[in-house]
C-alpha cells in the first residue's frame, strides 16, 4: 500500500532536490554518450533524436518507481510518457515543484519543447514512407506483403492501393528479379493512377536457417522422437535410425550448437533440444509438438534461442539481390541485423551500387535478443547516415525471446525508437486470420487497434488482404482519436450518453 504524503515544505524540498539530482545525472551521462556518437552523425536531422535517445537511456537505466509514487499525489508528471522529450519533462516537473516550494520564479520549458520530438518523428516518417494523400485522416501507414501472383495480376495491386495500401513489401527470399520488376511496375502504375506515391519496401532474406533434403517428411513426430539435423544431405540409412533427417541450409550453424540448446522448427511449431553431437550434425530430441503431432517439411524455418549465432548478416543471395534492390526500392528491409558492423556492411554494399547511397531508407528487422540489446547502437549507426526505421518482427522475435516476453520486448523497442524519433513498423500476424480466412478473431482486432502506436502496420499476404486493408484503415482511423503513442487522447465519449446527464458548460 502506498504511503500517504503531505505537501509540507520539507517534503516538497526533498522531492525538488531529488528531481534536480536526477536531471543533472541524466544530462551528464546522456551528454557523454551523445558525444561518442556525434562525430559519425552526418544527418543533422538525427542530432535531436540522438541526444534525446542518449538522455532516455540514462533515465531508464534507473528504477524510477519510487520517485513516480512520490510525484503522483501532487498532480505532477510521473515521467511515464517522457520518451520523446526527456529533459523538457524533467524541467517541467522541477519548475512546478519550485513554484510549490515558493522559491525562485520557475521557468517552464516552452510548449514547442514538448512537441519538438513529435515533429521530428513526423518528419522522419514522411522521409521514409512519403507524405499521405490529401484528405486522408489516418496517420499510420499500411504496408502489405505481395504474393508471387502480384507479378502477373495488376488488378490485385490496384485494389490494394484503392483501399489504402501505402507501402508494398516484396520479400526477396522468394521469386526472381524479373517477378520483382513486374511487381514494382504494377505498384508504381497503381500509385500514379491514384495520384499518390506508394512506397516500395524490399526485404532481404538474410541468414535464415531452414530445413531442406528432408527424409521422413510424411512421418508424424511426437515428444521423445529423435531427429537428425545435418550439415550435408542426409542418407537413406539415416531415415532408419531417426524419425526424420534433414539438412540445415546454413551448415555453420550446426557447429555453434551445444548439448541442451533448444532448436525450434517450422517457426516455433516443433520444439526440440540438442541431445548429442555427431560428425554429421546434431541429434535432436522432440519436446513440443501441436496436439496430434506434426510433420517436418522442407523450407521450414529454424530458430536457436539459446545460441548466439555468429553469421554474416548479408548472405550471397542478399548481395546478388542488392543489384536490383538498390535501384528499385525506396526502403530496404534488413533481416537478422544484430550489430553496428552489420549495418555498416549493408551501407558499404549500397555505396558500391549507388551514387547517393544515403538517400535510400533502411528498415532494421529486430528479431533476436542480441538485436534488442544492441538497438541503441544500431539506431546510432544507421540513422546517423540515412532515413531509418525499425520493424518489430514478432514472428522470429517471439521464438527467440519466448512468447511470454514478446509483448514486453515489443514495448521496450517502441519506447526506445520513440525516444530517438525513429519510425516503427508493427509486423507479423496482424489480422492474420482475417487475411487468410476472411473472418477476424477478437484477439487480433485488439492487436490491430493497439498498432496505432506505431508509424506503420504490416499485413501479410492472403486471399482477403484487400478487405483487411479496409478494416485496418477503419480501426486505425478510429483509434487515433483515442491514442497517440503512449498517450491517451481524452476525446469526449458518446458511448454512455444516455446514462449521464448533459454536462454543464465550464465557466
């Protein structure tokens, strides 16, 4: 139970001193970190975001819960929405406390200081995705992943743009440059017909390990079954020794596994543990399957949440794809980026292909614990040079950090990005059932509503994707009247009008 506080001069003076000390240490530590980043900042627009990010990191390394409790009874900001304006928030509380203690005349930060971060975030969002059409009230962009059929079906893309698609995602892990080219032409043509720019987001596949050369793919695996995950194509005799045998498409992963490490197959559908290491690879013991068991098929994703994989962020296929992507995409999705060196690798490859490589936007897909840990450095490395955004890739992220921590990590990523004024894409399984089957679930409608806190929301491909765009457009338009980032918007509510007397006008 919280202690009741009395607004005595002594209490207020102690609280004022605590706030001043916090402000001083946040300013000093944040300033020191900013000076480390500053020599590499080429985009002046990022200076404000970089400094505020540094201050936010200094603020959030401290447990502020006790201070928040002390501030609450006095009607002051409890610092819970300081992401985009760290020092102005602290200064405002200090100024008000100074007024309450009767000390020197306080100087509150000007109103523009509280909205500077919002303005910079809006500018960065427009720089990445382009301006929204005139008359459109929705401020959150909608991105849709294009299926292979979109290369030969202009009508599909026309319908998506007509219903409100703002960005088209092309997954370079699939299809060919010729198909990508036709998709790009269709998107550009549809955008021109509606008098608007539709952003082309091309997603590099990255070092995503998958199953291949599967023996026993018709077998249903159950807990206790043993699977061989090999570095080379398994032999027929392996099918007799193990329930299923499969090759990993990135064999160097196998050498980095240890006994007891978890391996998840089919994007988290089948759970296994490394039981034994052999010359061919590793023997996996199945621990988790859906009710009734599951089959292991080729081209299914593999995740290694207990293993810190040392893999080159750009594969040979990615580098080949960049020959096309660099000249046709507005945004490049960077899969499994984990360290600043990964970002510099992509920037160097772009410099080989473009005269102005810093004009193209990069979207870092955050999908591993190491990427979360290094997110401040990734932001500083990328946004210092070019338009930059973050995609919360919740599919792989959930497997890597654990489903129970996915929401927590998603929130932390969004807070950090807001503090740096970096746009966020809310991705993976948004309205998934609706996109695939035409009927939404209750839970995914709530998820779609909460996505209004991002700058862009991504829908996956599916038969009902166009209808999902219409529904998402409606949900986002409604919700933005109630929510901006972490801040609730207290518009008048009409839901209970019949139960409440008409309000008297405020004199």
